C-alpha cells in the first residue's frame, strides 16, 4: 500500500501529463477529480468545500447538480443528481450518487480502496447490477456515481405491503 500523499502525487502527475491539472493541489484543495460518463478522466475546480451532511438540492459537486436526497444508511447518503453538461445529462439521465460518511473518508486506506473498487465497478456489466458511471473525490468527500434505478425501496415495500410474501422470497432468495 502507498500513503495518501503518494497516491495524490501519482494522480496529480498523471493529470499533469495529460494536461488536465491546471493548478497545484494543496492539502485542503477544492479540486474535484472524476471519470466522466464516456470513461475519460475529468478535472474540475470548485469554489466551495461541501460536506456530505451539508448537501442540498441545487448544490454542485464535481460535475453533478444535486436534485434530492434519496436515502441514508450506515455507510453514507444517496442523492439523485444530474450532470451539469446537458449533452452528458441527456445521454445518461439522472444518476444516483452515494457519498460516504466522513468517519470513513477520513481513513486514507478506505479512500484508496474506495477509488480502486469504483474503478473495478466500472468494468461490471450485468442486468441486475447498477452501472457505475463515475467516482467523485472532492476534499474529504467520496462519491460513487451510479445508474439511477427507480422503484420502491425494500423497507417501503414491506411497510406499504405492496409486495407479496412470494415476491419477497423471490427477491431475497438469491441474497440469502
């Protein structure tokens, strides 16, 4: 394993070599690094530092505008968002971005593993797996940009009794 500083140096070198790094990041850099919907590496700067706990509809994180909070869990919060460039927004549509909670993102090993697993996630293609479009690394924020799958959450389906016991067994059987 390498340190976070070494990881940042390697990442910055690669961006500089591609002519995509326009400033030298500092410790509290507000630069956003991500993969775009077409698989190319994108670098963008932002003028404010946001925390996952501060996000509201209309906020922009990386190249995505937050539309609404979908849900929260033990590892993070999931938001509906849209790419700020209309061409990308039309191609991909709305996306789900899962931002990890700060207690996880403060750990450099977690951050490295998250970015590596996001890159691997982009290679998975299956009808029953949400497609990974992008990863956002902005300050202490880590976000995984994924295909938005509309529907009712499992807890809502149970609560509203919109799913029969047989349907639940069919859905949950493969997970067990």
